[in-house]
C-alpha cells in the first residue's frame, strides 16, 4: 500500500512539474510576442492610425476575437479603416481603441503571471 501511495505521489509531482514547465513556456512565448507587438507599434509613434492598426493586428494574432470581447474587433477595424479616409472619426476614439488593445495585452500577461505565481506557491 505504501509503495502505491509513493508511486502515485511521484506521478502527481511529475505531472505537476510538467504542467508548470509548459505554463512557463506559454508565459515566455506570450511575453515575447507581446513585446514584439508593442515594439512594432512603437516604431510608428507619430502615426496614430498605424500604431492602432499594428496593435489590432497583434491582438488578433495572439488571441482571436471572442463573442464576449470588451472591444468589438470588427467595429474597431471598421472605424480604423474609416479614419484613414474620413476625418470625422475623432482621435479620442482611436485613443480609446489603443488603450483597450493595450489593456487586452496586459490582461493576458497578468493571467499568465498569476498562474506562474500560483504554480510557485503550489510547489513550495
């Protein structure tokens, strides 16, 4: 009975460590992708339209839009396209889209950071 318990304990520890390692890989990959998106958006610091467009493309690449998204990606894209040709789209709206897109990137980072914290607490 004791050997069965020990084997089960070792198996659970191995599975837990494997999951923690995979989580850390996800966190690093997301962090690298996020940094690349923010760097690309930062390159066009003077052009708000291009900056928001690069952020929008990055968010779409990292996380496809969901139906319950706080920012409707399709509408954001349409307003962004319209702002390219129509000056009636206010810059404040583009600022709001940019802030929301940056927030979406940060939320996922925080989730992964909290998961990493929980995994460290679990192993202590």
